[in-house]
């Protein structure tokens, strides 16, 4: 894979998708809209050593957070709908969003399922057409396109570097009534740069600087440095003496609003593709289920063939009317595009579920061979 030389940009846009995994699940099961939903592990909130990956805003309102043990989340909200991670569905939804971002014509650096940076107006190029109004309009257009084409909501932080754009997204996410002085409630798009940096960030704790973790902020507090303004007032040499040359210099730059203004637009290749369908009439007949799963497999194969990719693992997801959701997968003896080889695997996986209630959703996923991790070992 060829590596692109990073280019510096006048504007960096940080696009962040709202409650991403929950939002994808709600697209597949609209009845979950407005219902507390918690995604993580195998969807069993009593299982040990599993954590919350994503919680809906309804669950966050009672203190459920990503990274919290599922058991702790269950104690806080036992009546929430708990769903397992469905990597294929999130891969597919994320890929659609990234396609929308690339369609803008601006370079995109993907940072995960639910976030990416766009670089706008390369430095050194004359006649930058993007003033504040134009760059904000572009951000709003991006949000609108993601919603229209993918059904997902998002917010956008705008700045002149990645770190400050990420912090701008924090202001864009604020719910009504919680914004600090000078910030419009729930703007969804927010611009943070030298002009408003000190007004908005100066009095805030150092922990609010992106990449400053609890250990670093505690160490700063021990040195009498509590706020961003305090950090700005601290001589560089003092920071280097306390934190070493790398972190000391970084803190000196970061508190002043500095950061990385480059974008590396590496080619992106999905590791899997999936298709799912929520049925207007719940399925109870195993023959109907097998037929529906086979149809999803055919749709997937058309997509994979068009991309000239090879599946090496098959997965099937079943969601019943009680929202009990499970996924079973199997590695193939060898990668193949043959429908006649793949369909029996899908049917066998489907038959291994103990389905006690009608099925409202079926999904099929194909994990694909990549250059980085070609399949190996025993299935």
C-alpha cells in the first residue's frame, strides 16, 4: 500500500458521528428510537469482563458510559435494551459515511468507525476561498449529506489543527442549556481558533485539553497548574523539567491551541461487508429464514465481486422480537466467492441458533481478505 505524504491545511474539520453503534442499531430496528440502548460484548449484561462500547443518550443521562463494565451498567439501568457488537454492520455503516466525506473532494483521514478529519485549503495555496461563513457552510453540508445518505446524525468541529478541531467538536456536542457563556446551545458545528481560544478554554481545567489524561492533569495540579491559563503561564523549561522534552514541549504547544495540521489520506479498505433486513412480518418458519438469509448472501456477493474481494469468514446475526440478538460465525476452509459453497455455511450457522421467538431481523456478514491479515491457521 502506497503511503501518501502528509499535507498541511488551513482548515481541519473533525466529523464525529452521534452514539454511532446505537444509531446503526436504530436504523435496523426503528422501534429502538427513544428507548435506552446499550451496546457491548455479547449483549449479555450479566457477563463478566465485558464493557459498554456505546450507550444511547437516554442511558448516558443516568450515568452509563463507554468503558463501564456491562454489569455496572445493568445495575444502573436494568430495563435498557442490551445488544452485542456487530462489527460487520458498523464497518458497513462507517464505510458509507467515509464515502460521503470523500465525495466532497477534500482529503479524508479516518480515525475509526465514527470519526474522521477533512483537510480544506492546503497551506501554501493562494486565494483560499473558505472564510468563516464558507467553512461553516461546508460543515453543515457534510452533516446534511451524512444524514440524507446514511441516516446518521453528526457534529463537526472546525479549527486549524486536529487537536483543536477535536476540542471544537466537544463544544458542538453540548446539549441545550449546558453551553458556557458565549457559546450557542447545541450548535452541532463549532469553530475554535486563536480568536476565541482563551475566552473559551483559558479558565477550563487542563484535563479538557485533548490528549491530557488524568495522570498528566494530576501531575500538573500538584505543580499548582490547574487551568489552561495556568499552563500557558508556565515556562517551557519548567514543563520540560517535570515531563521531559517530548511531553513538556507538547504541553507548551497544546495549551496555546497548537497541534497537527496535516492530513494523511491513506486508501481505506473495508475488512468486512454485511447486509441485514428487518422484516415487516416476523419470521417463524425456518425455510423462510433460510431463504431470507440466502437473499442477503446474494446481495453481499454482488458487492464483494464488484470490489474483487475474497471472503474468508461468514457470520449470521439473528434478532428476535424480544430484541435478543446473537451472532455466530465460521472461518471457511479456504476463501471463496462460490455461492454454492457459502450458502450451506449460512444455513448451518442459522440452524445453530436456539430460536424460541419469531425473528424480526437477519444479518449476514462476510469478512474479507486484506493484504495485512490474510487468513491463516485452522478454521
